[in-house]
C-alpha cells in the first residue's frame, strides 16, 4: 500500500482520534499536553500517529 492509499484509508479515523484527544483538553487542563503525547506515542503504525498529530494541529488552529 502506498502513502496515498494509506492516507485515504485512515483519514477519517485519524480525524476522529484527533477530535477525541481535543475533547479531553478542558477536563485535563495543564495535564492535557503530556497526556496527548502519551496517547500519540501509543498509536501505531508511526504513519498513522503522524496523521493524527497533523489533524490535531489543524483542528486546534480552527
């Protein structure tokens, strides 16, 4: 599977995961950033984790 196919296959899931992470920000407050780092570290494969990071950044800017 090439990069484009991987992205297409996992884009919706990555966006949903990023939204889930962002939803926890108000509840966790200052602890949110270390928590998110841990959550992202646990995602696999690394290409998927990178997609979630990009979506998280994009959604956080909105």
